[in-house]
C-alpha cells in the first residue's frame, strides 16, 4: 500500500531536511571571502572531502601557482580533475582511506607515487602531477617539502625521474610522411571548419583552440598595431595576424603575414564565416567544437596510434620551418647544425615568440637540443702572452 502525505507535510519535511543539511548550496557569484568562510565552517575530517576539494578549486583554480596571472581553461580543467582523482585514488588504492584533504602529508604522496609507477605513467605526466600537488600545498598552506622531486620517489636512474626537455625526433606531419594536402581534403569532406583550423595551425603555428576561436575578419592588423615584442625588425611584413582568444594563459601574440599561402588562407577563412564570427562551427559551444575537432581528426586517422601524428604536430612543423628560415639551417631534430651559438639562440627565441611561449628554452621541445658547429682551429685567438 502506498502512503501519501499532504503537500504541506512534504513541504515541512523538505524544509526540515534543508535546515538540517550540514552545508548550504553555493550562492551564485560567491566571492573569495565567502568561499574562505565556507571552508572554515567545514570541520576537519574525511566525510566531506569532495566538498572541500570543490571549494578550494573554486577559490584558487583560476590563478597561476607562482605568478600574478590567470591560467588557461585547460589547466583549470586538468587540475580540478586531478585533485578529485588523486584523493579518490588515495582512499581506494592505498591504506590511507580516511584522509583529510586539507592535511596532505608526505606519506600520502609516497603511497600515490607507488600507484603511479604501477600504472606506467610517463615522466611528463608524473612531473605535472607533482606540480599540481605543490600547488595544492600552497592552497592549503602546507609545507612545500611535502612534495619532493620525482627522483625521490622513483630513484635517480628511473625513467620517471627525469622529464625530457628537448625533442628527440621531428614530430611534424611531414616527418611522418603524412601528406597534409590529402588529409586536408578528407577533413574538409567531413567538416570545412575543422579543415580551416588545421590550416591555421600549419601556416601560423596556432594552437587548435586558438584556431577555433579566431575571428578572421578582425584578426588582421597593421604592423603599427602589433605588439612590440612580436614585431620582427628583420621582417617587413605590413600586416600581422592577432591571436588573442583561446591563447595559453590569455597571452596574446601577433604572427607576421609573409607568404601568399597565408594571405590566401585568411581570404578563404573570411569567405567561410561572416564578420565577428569565429572558425568554430556556428551555433555550437567551444566545448562541443573541441570534441568535434578531435572526432573528425580521429576519423581520418590523425592520432598517435593510427598515422603516428597529432594535431599538435602541425605546430611542430611550423616551428621547425621557422627555425630553418631564420637560422639558415635545419633544426637539430631534422639533422641541422647551427653555424654559431648566437644565431641558434636568436632563432630559438624567434620560434618561441611565434609559438606563443615566454621562455626561449621551450623551443627545444620542438627543435631539439642545440647543435652548434665547432669553431675551426685557425679561428681561435692565440694567447697574446704566448711566445712565438
């Protein structure tokens, strides 16, 4: 027999449950002070660890861990996903099943490092995870020494202990023998917007997200309006392409328009979409366009497992080509040797700016470690104090 209650009784019970609930629902537009107060109200313990993680992410996740600036949407998403997964795994795959997430300890990281080793993660992934945990220690005011270097957990000689900072091979499509023209036709048959996005990655070094967010009618700017740091004195290009939406860390950059292929691409992009419109499919969100982009590439075989290349490989191709034009020789991953160290450094800084990175050293991830020809013996100055 089904028991029914009068509406007034149900309302009273619902109100009583809401009043007895340990936490209030998050109000719209909650400020940092409100989030801090909410965290202070939560008692120490493991029962509400998900609520604690959620509040800390809302409070701090938009900020860079070391600099006074914001972080990209991808970084925010990856950090949030990692923190929930980390404490969930800590509770289910280690003896520490009742961990207070605001009281992270060294033994907890030790236990999870053993779990990561069994999963066969890469050195880069492990380094990223440890970086996220250091950020968590900042958020929760824990001693940063709680999280040590990877070598402390896996051993100095472990492949997980040292992240490779320089490319060991050319990851561009051309190096893998993948013909861009053929694949572009296949991509365009599935979606002309995705095809256009890949072309901007190839000819301007745009990240896929930057290409999706690009508004081609408004992106072309005169040289005088370009950012001073991006203006190349050796290049007389009268126009630049402004990449500002979807950039990493919200850092805009301007890429010179120097070739007919680049000009033709911009013209076709402007013909594809109207003024004020971006290169993503109209009527779809950024998230939906991102999912669609990778689904289309997977369909035509653009994955590491199928053709051995990824969408990011187009940025590698752009960067290596730019190095060769600037340095006058092929990049190290393509077998080139720079004539002198100064020219190599200058070319790397140039490539780094074109790709939207602050540090010239990041260019090694695309170009490989510097290789400079040795100076001939007769070019070495003799000691002026040495007797003839």
